[in-house]
């Protein structure tokens, strides 16, 4: 799926740039509204042309593009391993909150563009179904993304999936409906992008618009094609999802935390990987406000069983990158401040010592990974 | 005929509603679950107790520091060599009557008020009073603004100025938050008594811990029989820590 999407994106981009370059050779001289290098920078960074052309559109444009930049920076954590970049990984960690709130700008920008398209009569008159479809797609991707961030998924598995795609060592993807929807829509966008007007990225190659009936006809056909493509990509998962829900009900509910605390050693590791933040937050409220203290309710108990020994055979604390919690949190660039107050070292001799749940997961899913559908 | 029709309509509508509810459960799950569990736990603890202490100042020895030492040991409060900012959850106070020259010494800690000023001023609701009367700080949401320290008439609250390592399991502490006597809530929840009270019972018994609302408890009987006072009772904070022989 992603291979197809990526190849359509890259080939489409190349084809379109090639067309532009060819046309530009035919139409001389080159566009002259940018004055020197500084003018180009003003155009590219502040969208100067748009500012003087259409002020409303410029505002949404700034919101959208800078929001997009923030959110793309946040997604860097899925593409880079901390070991590759060394101290620069700090920047990826800093990009997390930037992206989390910057993404709201993106949503505001898209919503603004859509409102303009619906409310401004002149824009509305020239809108095609394809325009609306692209906006729907652009809005749906971040909104679903925020839902993902809210309900949590297994970030490390997602990261392994994508790094596995690049290195063609395929890894399974967590089967969370919201995550799959987010990725599906993103793939749809990648496929639709080369055929849409969203592709002004390579605009420096674009010749001056020369108008002409044949070209606008071509454009109209392309837009309708985009609408159809987006429609199909939106409808297919929606229909299959609806059918699935109708068939077996919505099975994905929160586990019973008390049961999970006692029995998570035997349970499916993915349940705890996915739910441990909720689990800890839940217990912290129960303990702090209501004094319900049971064995194993504290985070110190977690690090007591999930102990990692250093080179000297002693348990390592949070300052060590190998610490059980820190290892994953660092890879996923998720901040964790529990250990500013809580002890990150084992506080007692553990009755049982846990192995890394991902190792256990690898054993469990090794045979499933071969034939996983989600690629 | 009509009946069966109605039924199928109802059941299909119910199916739809169940579907919608299922989706809501998924998306709302983190917050909702948190509430649900907390509510049940609260109901279990709803019995009306109010934990309190009675300090008999006439029995408190001037040179003795056992309660303070016990508290420091219990919570791992260590000096960083900077006395003005070192943590101090309980302290010995010496008062002298300028007229008679009579001097008295007694411990002062968080008074666990029924109407605590620290809770009133807290901007994040981190400072709170439990159902059983113990005043605590939820340091997960404390932002370290220190309003509570200024509001407290008993100077009971401290600010954590230093990086802290090797905290006790039952007493997580961290730099940048406010802290105070917890009335050893971890011991009380397990059915025990506070560390200072335990330490004091080794020599002369100057401190007593118990349920103020239970008329049969030792502390309630003492308060009913003798003249006890609350520090700065004029402020009407109704402290849970009372003093005898002041």
C-alpha cells in the first residue's frame, strides 16, 4: 500500500516537474515578479505575492503551511533513530510539543480554506468536487491524528513498521482502527497529490500561466479524477469499518486496570504497552485522592520488576539510556517526568524479573509477521 | 404485525445507539475510566472519620527532638547544608511568656485544617483535603507557585529546592513542588500511626493520634475531658491538630 502510494507520489512529482521544465523552456522569459534572491525568499517564506493578492487566503495559507511544518517535524520521530543523529535528537524531542500545538494551526488553516470555499461567492462558483474532496482529506488526516494521540497506540511498533518499510524488513503494524485510518488517508493524499493543485511545491519550475481552453479542460478532468480517487479512498475504509462494527460490535474497550495490574505478566504485552499511561494516571488519582494503596499500584513497583542491569550488574536508574522506561520513551520522543519525583531504581528485591515485553512480543508475533496484511 | 414492526424498529435503533456508544467509549476512554475508578474508590472510603492529633505540651521535653528525627527518617528529608531552604515538615517551637518567663516547647507541623487556606489559594487545585481530613498536595499538578506557603498561618509548607534522588516508595518528592506533613498518610491508610507519634511514645507520651469523630477513641475522650486549644483558632481554620497545656 505505502510502496504504491510512495511510487505514485514520486513518479507523479517527477512527471509534473518534467512537464513544467519543458514548458518553461518553450516560454521565455522566466517569471520576473521576484526581485533577486531576497525577493524569492520573501515569496517562499512569507508568501509575499499572495499577501498583496488575496489577504484572507494569505492568512489561511500561513496557518496551514507553518502548521504543516510543525506537524511534519513532530513526525520525524518515526523516521529517525536516536543513535543516527546523536545530540541532534534533542531537537526531535523539542519538536513534539511544537507539533502537538502547531497541528492545530494546520487544522485552522484547512478549516479556513474550506469556509472560504463555501462562503465566498466567487471562490464557490469556481470550486469543483475535487477541491472539496482534497480539503476533506486534508482536514480528516490531522483530526484522526489527534484522536490517535489521545487514545494512544504503540508508537514503537509504528516506528518499527516504517523503518521496516525503508529497510524492507517488514514489521507488523498495531491493529488500531484509528491508526490505520490515519495512515490510509495519508496514503490517499500521497497518491492524489501529484494530480492536484496542492502540488505547487515545485512551483519554481512552473511557467507563467498562459490560460487556454484545452488546458483548463484538462484541469477539470484531473480535478474530477482526484475527487473520484479521494472518494474511493474515503469510502473503502469507512464501508469496511462499518461492516466490521456491524458484524462483531466494537470490541476495543479499556481493560480492567486492577485485573491488568495483577495479570499483565501473562496477558498480551500489547495491552499493557498501549494502556500503561492510562493505567498509571488512573492509579495516581486513586492513590492520591482516595488512599487506596495496593501492592503494585506504584510506579516504583513497575521499575522493580522491569529492572535493567548495567555493566556492573547493578540496576540502572533513569539517567541511564538503557533504563526500562527511558529506552522506549526516548525512541518515541515522548517526554516522561515521572522520575523527577519517583524513584527510578528498584526499591526492593523483585519476586519476578520481567524480560523486555518487546522480546516477548517478537516471539509471539514472529509467525504472524510473515503474512501481515497491512502493508 | 404492527408489534413486530415496532420491535424491529426499536432493536435497529438500539443497535445504532450501541454502535455510537461503543465509539464514544473508545474515544473518551482515557478520561472516562479515570473518573469511574476514582468514584468507586471514594465510595468505599466514605465513612466519616477525621484524623487528628493531640499534642500535650506539658509532656514535651525541651531537649528532645525525636519526632523531628523520625519524620526526617521516614520521608528521607536530608539537609543540603543550606538551613534556610532545607526541608522541614515538623519543627520544635519554643515559646516564652515575657511576663512570667515561663517557657514551653512543642512540635508544630501541618495542622490539617478543616478549612485550609492553602486549599483556598491553590490555583491548580493541587492542594486538597481528603475525605478523612488529611490535607495533601497532589504534586502531579502542583506548579510550584508557593501561594500555599504564603497562605499557611502555621508556616507548615516547604518548597523543594534541590534535585532529589532515592525517594521513598511511599513518599515521592521532586524539585519545584510544595510539600508538607502528610500525617503519614501511607501509614494511616495501612492502619498505622504517624512516625512522629510513634517516636514520641517511646519516652514521655506527648503526642496522640486518632479519629476525632469517633467518640470512643482515646483522642476524642481526652479532648472531651481536658481543656485543649487550636493554634490561631481566631482564624477559624479548625485545625485537626490540637494542643493541651499551652
